[in-house]
C-alpha cells in the first residue's frame, strides 16, 4: 500500500515538473523608425577666419655707410619724409683729409702729364730737325758723289767725309725716334696714372657723399635712436643701433597663414576682406599679391600676403587682424550632416539605409561647410543615410525612415551624443 502511494507521489511530482518546463515564445524583431537624409552633392564654399599680421610694405632701418659723428638730424618720430630728402648729415674728419689728399694727387699727376706731353713735343721737334739735317746732307752727298765721277771736279776725300756725315745723321734720326717712342710710352703711363688718381678721388668723393643720408622712399619716421654728436657706424661694425627707422604706411602687407588643405584655392588678385579690433564691425578689403609657394614645417601653412592701400592711415603696422579667407573647390563633392558620420577607433562610417536595412559604409572625411561635412567613399548622391549615425544601428537592422529636408538637416546637423530613433508601439 505504501509502495503504491510512493509511486503515485513520484509520478505526480514528475508531472508537475514537466508542466513547469516550457519554451518562451520566439522573439519578434523590432522595426525602428529613424530620421534620414539624402546625400547631397555641393561645391565647397565657405569663409574661414584666419589670423593675420599687418606690416609696412617697406620697412628700413637707416644706418650710415661710413662711421662718423652726427652733425645734424632733421627728423624725429612721426615725421613725414619724401624720397631723397636729407635726414642726417655726418662729419668724418678722416674722410675729408683723404678727399683733400686724393685731390692733391690728382693735381700732381696732372702736372706730371703736362710735363711729359711738353717733353714729347720737344722730342718730336728734335726728331724733325734731325730728319731734316739727314735729308739735306744725303741730298748733298748724292750730288757730290755724282760729280766725283768726273775726274778732277771733286776730291775723293770730300765724298768720303760727307758720306760719314750722312751716316751720322741717320743714326741721330734713329736715336730721336727711340726717344719719341719712349716719351710717348711715358706720357701714356702718366695719363693712366692720372685716370687712376681721378677715380680714387671720385671714390673718396662718393664716401664724402655718404655723409649725407637720404630717405629711400616716401614714408614716416617710426623710430629715432640717435642725436647730434652721437658716433654711428655701419651695421655689423660694432654695437651701433640704427639712426632712424622709416616705414611706408600708405601701402600695407597683410600676412596670413593659409592651411595646407586650402592652398589649392589661393588665386593671385583675389579680393579678401579682413577686420581689426580697433574698428569693430568694419571690414577692409585686401588683394592677394604674393604667395609663399612653400609650407611652414611646424604649422603646415603657406604664408600669403595681401596688399592694402591705407590711404587714410587708419590701419597701422603691427596690428593683428582676422582675415575672412574664402575656401572653395572647383568641382562638387558629396556632403552629409556632421551628425551622420560615426567616428570610431577603427574607421569612420555612415549608416546607409538600403532596402529597409542598415548598412555601414566606410568613408573618409573631408572639409566642413556650415553644419555639413564632406565625405568620400562607396556612396553616391541621393543615397539615404541616418541623420543621427550611431554604432547601435547595427548592419542588417530593419528600419523605417523619415526623410528630413536638406535645409533642416543642415540646421540640425551639429554633432550630438544622443541617438534619435523611435520604436513603434
């Protein structure tokens, strides 16, 4: 009896245990609804604010050519000067003495040349006299020799003596010819010496002209470091500071570093606006004039210079400015909102909606424009991507999309951390 009850109890417990074990209903995949935006093709066009530095178009520190004392200085800080205006006169006693000595040497060389020319004229006259005597004696000798052919007319001894005289005259002519040639050579040397002395005197006179320092261009005196009586010298010859500094202010250089990615769009002659803090809310227009054509290794930027005609002298060298640099591409590229691109440690991708499912498409990011970002990859214009990309949107996930207009997508395209999607109830 007990045995039957035990068997019945075990069977009941087994039945209850079997009833407690049951399989859960199969999980139904959830279709999510998310906002999406089509991929747009646009031409990159934006304005970047780049730092700039304003410099004078010409900026020269004035040093003397030769050392000396300042005798007179006619300008001071803030003076307006014109090109070739005398700024400073100097006094250098050693150069004055050297100039006087050079002029004396020129006079001495000139006197020697005149003496040599006079000697040459005398020598040539004596040569002409010797030739005349030789020609006369030779003519007489010829006639006397012809007459001696008649016996008894001329003594033979007279003919011999006259022949010797003719030969002596010829030797005298040759000697005077040599003297004339030597004197001519001497006069030539004296002339060359006079020319050299004159050149040395002219060089000394040039040094004397260096004692008057002139303005190299129209401009303003922005520094004055010396006064009357100061001893000054050339740059590098001792510890001499510049006498004055002159800057051209009616034309300025605006120097700005353009990032490497934007250098392809730099065009000479383009009009570029800039602003300065001194005149808030006001823009000034410069012209792209000079390109660096190289990149700074530390900053990876190319220096570009703008010309600005500062006709009213409102802008001053040394000011910092903000250059409103236009960045443009020549061909259109693809853009999506910033929030559509997901960045991970492995890759950048967008969540492409293809036939109602999510697909990850790896892209390479380019430049930004407003709230849009340039992308490159296996994607084309018109493809639909999630407005708010996220790695929670797994490949193959079924979704329903709500298309958002391009303007709305650009307005809302700033990057956020939250992921917007709704599951249907």
